[in-house]
């Protein structure tokens, strides 16, 4: 590593990302690395800055923030040669959790980048009915949790995590099974009523919920978790088990594994890496070896 570009999301981690970026940049410079720091005023501006940095040439793109800014970077880096470095400074940090990256220690995260050890990993690929493509690193979800996210995004109060909690309570009060149509690889179309469906390139989303506990980011497949529960009480009881990954042992949970899945459900949006991805229907697939990622060297 001689020259890296560092992109910061100033809003990540309740505004803590800029301080984390200062510490990481200082450590990279101590390690003898030339740093070009960029901060986008919004997602479109940040993407333009990233594209310009890649055009100029950089040994790595480093992002400081949470899964949202990582998602932005993935759109630029997928299937390319420039590796991604991560300084975790978000609230969920599911990428960091998956790849054993130091959290709460920007200097340690910068050392991982400076050491230059890369792992080639899979990415998820979403294509909607209009042919628009979005890449993701962790999990795509549709159903109950995407309805909660829709509601959260429409709300202006309260702020922070409480807004999500209020939206979840509101959606639980309206809980219903949703009519999904799903095709796994070249198999027949399956029509089934689900509470939610999650498609995991990695194991967790939402800040450590092991929704797809068997997912492997280097097997070229997506792990699919489908939950069927019209009972508010049973869904609430299921929720804590997701943090342990033991929900897959319950009768109302079904799992599958596939390379490509076509998913339809009227009026439902898909979210990936915690952000809005596309309205259903979509075709979601695993793309092997789509990203080079800077990770700690295993002892």
C-alpha cells in the first residue's frame, strides 16, 4: 500500500465517523501511506468522488462508516481489482463482524489496511424488472422487515433507533402473511405465504442478527431464510433467537441454498445492506470472487 483513498460518511455512528477517520488517516500516514481523503455531501456526490479517485488510480478505497457507505463503495468496486478497506464506524457494522475487522479502534483498522492482506469474497447481485443492478455484501431482505424499513423512512419522529422501534411495533400490529412467488435456480416456481424472506451472502444483518447463520461468503451461493408466522406472539418470541441463529431450528422457519433466486411479492420492496434496493420482483444471485477485501491476516 502506497496510496489510498479514504471516503468518510460524516453521519455514520451518530456523527462519530469524522473523528474515527482522523485517527485512521493519521495511523495510515504513520505507516508511510499517502492518503487522499474525500467526503461526499450526499450519496451521488460521494459516488462521483469515488469514481474520480478510481480513474486517477489508488491502491485501495477505504471507507469510514457503516454498512451504508460500504454499500456505496461496492457499487464502484464490484468485479474490479481495487481492494476495499473498512474502518468500522457505524451502528450495525455487519461487514466488520463477518470479516473480523476491529471495531471501536480506528488505528487497529488502519493497520489492517496498511498490512495489505486481501481476501477475495463473493457479493450479492440484485437486478430489478427494469434491469437496474445493485450489489450487496451482507443480506437482502423482503417482507416484514422491509415494511418496517419503509415505515421508518416515512417517519420524521422520533429520531435514531427509537424511530425504527416505533415502526416495528406499528408493523407488528398489522402483521400478515405475504404472498411470495420464488424460483430457486432452474427449479419450479414456488408459491408460498411468508412473513419475511432473507437472502444472505453473509450471516448477519441489522447489527448482529444471524438471520442466515449458515451463510458462507466464499461458496458462490446465497443462504435463504424464510419465516412463516402470522402470530404476533410467536414472531416476538422468535426475534431473540435470531441473534443466536437458533431460529432456523423452529417449525416456522425454512432454509434453502441457491446461486440465483427470482423473488416476487406485490407491493414489497427489497432492502440490502440495510438500505433500499429495489421493488420486487427482483432476481438476486451470488457472484463468486466479486470483491477484494482488506482483512486481518489469520495467524
